[in-house]
């Protein structure tokens, strides 16, 4: 009898990592691959932050830290939230974690169990659904629609809440669609939650500084009426180009914080100490790098939208946040995953099929514009050439499969 591990057959994947691995493999075989698949800034971490980590190592920060994180960093997170949003967050409610994903894991583990329901965005970050299913809870997708600018619809979200809903996950600015939920919609959601006092909220705000067209971020922390059941997810990965450092933070209601702290003690003990000192420098030093990075993303965003809308069978609304475009490819005749895979294998362009973010992602692909303008132009040329080649035998068979 082979060993079986009940539950682990329910754990999912993040296909962006598989696409990255395949892109690297093809590059190693000599193919010139342009990667518009991965969701990470293509900029290096600012020098001052790198130097702070080096200094921390030289200064002897080699041991464990408190499981919740070093105190100056928790205070800096609280000060940063106050500076940006005028919200009062007690540093004791801040938990430093090894990456934004860890907050998703902790929150879903707390509320997910057989019989519970958890609402999550579809299309959305694939780890939400994967973790919900892992816990045995029922995943309830909240549709994120192109016609709604890829923002969540408060009324529709509330209509899906039942007495067994334990957690509602919201994400704005959003991966994979780049949608930003307007203030009025967030207001409506929070007002409606008064009727569902047993449902907790996980607000994933990891892209909160990646906003364009004068959009301003609305943090869920600014609603005192839900603070006793709100878990805020944020971190350094996207804002400071630090995805590989594995750093994030969450803000918890006090009773839940102690549970999260115990989870930390049991699983990761604490976040890498030099990385925490680097995170402190990130928050307390000059913030100009963020503005330059976002300005460059904005230029690329405009470029990529124009180029995508010029491709046969493709249309793309203008995303207002994050660094993703989510073009509608229904007019190409391709199924999304088949198109993504054919583009990688035949045209050397890595993108992700929409269904990798949920069933409602069919008919779309995710294009990350965290790549140079020159590469975006080259990728669009290759996509055009590929799509203009028109129907062929492989396309017909691809279109009817998967
Ligand atoms: N939440 C969303 C919406 C994301 O897109 C990502 C990363 O892509 C994360 C969380 C996880 O971030 P981290 O790399 O810090 O774990």
C-alpha cells in the first residue's frame, strides 16, 4: 500500500512558478524568452535597504528575534500606516512574517474547517482557494468581472455570505486583473458586514502603493467598526522589490494575534533577523524609489494596454493598480491556457492563462508588465505575429482541449 496523506491531495499550486521554471528551462536550451508571467518587480532592491541588511549581519544580528518581529520594525509598520492613511495601529498588533503568503496561510488555517465557508475573489491569487480547500472548508468564489472594472461588487459579495461564512477575503489593488475597488464599494461592503458579525475579513493590500491615474488606496484599517475582526495583509515584496527576501507583515485583532504568534513559534520561529533590519530601513528611509518605480510601471502600463488592444481578437481594459493587465482573448478563438502555453513554446513569450486564477479567468490571460518597455514591445510583436499566423491544425486541437 503506498503511503497516503489525507488532505494534501487538496492543496493546489501557483502556476506562475511552473511557468517561470519552464521559461528558465527554455532559456537554458537557447530560446530567447520574454517573461511577462512572473509577478515581481524587475528592479533591484534599493541599495540603502541592501546595505542595512549587510550592516545588520556585521553588527551581529545573527540570533532569533521575538516571534512577532523586532520591536522597532513593528513600531515602524505602525508609524508607516499612520503616515500614509492616518490610522491608529497598535504595534503590539503587528506581526512580522516570512512573506505575504504566510498571512494567507495563518488566516485561512484559523477559520477554515469542514462545514465552514470562505469567500475569495475569482479570478484571484490562486493560494486563497488552494489553502481554503486544504483546510476542508468550502471555497465560495466571489466573481470579479471585467464589466465592473475588475473591482469586487459589494452587493454580490454580501449576497454570498451565509451563517457558516467564517472569512471573507478581499484584494485591492488586485492580482491578477489589476482592478482597484472604489471607495463607495468598500463603504458598502463594510456597512453590509454589520449584518454578518461572525464573518472575519482578510484584506490583502500588498499592492497598495501600485496605483495609477490618481487612484488613492482605501485601507480596510480605516473602518473602526470592523477592526475587531479584520486581518490586514501587507509586506515589502512588491513595494520595495523584495520578493526574494521573504518578508511581510500583518495586523491582527489582539485575540487572533496570539494565535498567529503561536503559529509562528511552532513553524518559523521568527523572520530572518538581517531581513527585518533591512525592512526597517525600507520603511524609515527616503521613499522616493517607490515613486520612480511606480512612474515606470505607469509608462509600461499605458504601452502594454495600447499594444494588447492592437492585437487581433484581443481587448484589454485599463487596469488601475498592481502591475498586471488581464486582456480578454475570447476573440482569438483560443482557450486561455492553450494560448499561454503556445505563446511560451512557439513565440517565447511567457504569460499566465486566466484559469490559473479561477474558473472565471477563462477567456483571459495575465500579462505582467514588470519587464522593460523594450521587452514589452518585442513580446507584443511576437504575439501579433503568432496570432496573425491564423488557424492551423495545432490551434484547432488546442482550442478544443483543456
Ligand atoms: N497577495 C497577492 C495578491 C499577491 O499577488 C502575492 C504575490 O504575488 C502575495 C499576496 C504574496 O506575496 P509574498 O511574495 O510577499 O508572499
